[in-house]
């Protein structure tokens, strides 16, 4: 009798659109304590990176069901990159330091199901079209302790395929998520989407009380100008049910 692999179960489907990505080199020592068990820090040309990512979550469905008033919303997250050898190949993935959404129910589900560090805060966004109809500028804002924080950028140039071996390809081509668990274990989940085209971003801005939101260990990196900034067009995405490693 042949043992067939269990079919993957879709946990979430949605569209991720207008992803503003600000990318910062960071000392490995900052990230090593956050690397989930069974994974190793992934680097680009020997440098570790964190990314501030703001985007729109649209047409969201949990287990195939649209949840009223929780389908369209903003998200801003701080993430870094790891990889894990599955026994057959290397899986390149993302670890989230903190994720911000405006919906308390979304934050609760993510904390309970994956132990992801989600928080719910008031949020808003602005999409500024160009005369030709393309996106000219984007901003994502969130309020904490009565102060609005912001990440924003002006789009400079057309959307195009990521260049092979580029930093943009490294940042966008991670298709797994890893979440450390309270008992020291790790949950792995697959994220499926096509390759994204990206456009260069000029005049990137990040205005945030980094120490309050992310901790003093990130202040040195995130208070500097980003090493790269770009906008990814986004696409439909599927997040599959996680498995414990």
C-alpha cells in the first residue's frame, strides 16, 4: 500500500496588494535570539536584513469563509529571513517580529493559531495615483499612544521582474513562514503566490518610535535610511495550515 502525502489544507486566502518594502541591514546578533528552532538565519551576500512591510489585505477568507467586516484591512509588519532544510531541499522563509492590523479579531486568531506576535492598532493608508493611472505614492499609518507612525514612499519607475540574485529577489522570494512557539518548538506554514514585479521607491520615509514598538535592539538599524526600498504589485495568496516541526 502506498502512503500518499496528506493534502495541504488552505487556512487563509486573500489578495496582498501594494506592498511597500523598506529593507535594512542588521547585525546578526540582534536576530539570532529570535530564530525559531529548526531554522537558520538566511542572509544576502553575508548580511542579515529586516524589512518593514506595509500592504493591503483584501478579499480575505478563513477556511474558505469570508468573515463580515474583516475582509479588507491594512497590515504593517517587521520581518526577517530564515531557511530550513526539509530533508530534500532548502525552504526559505520569513519570521515576523511584530505584525500590526486594525482588526482585533484578526490579531487574536493569528496569536492563537500560529503564536504570531500580532497587535491591533488604529490604521489608515493612502494610495496616490499618477496621471497615467499607475501608483505614484503610498503610505501606511498606525496610531500608538496617541501618535501616528508612518511608512511611505514615492514610486520611481515601472513595475518589472526582479533581477536574478538581486536583493529584491531575495526579499520577495520566500514562500514559507516560521513561528516560534511558547514551549520552544516551531510551526512551519507555506505561503503560495506567483513571483511579484517590483518598482523602485524614492523618498522612502519611516517615522516610528522604534524602541517602544520593536525594542531598543532594532533602533540602530531602523533609524537609518533603508538600504533598499521598493513596491511589489502583490497578487492572490494562499496560506496553508501550519505543521509543527
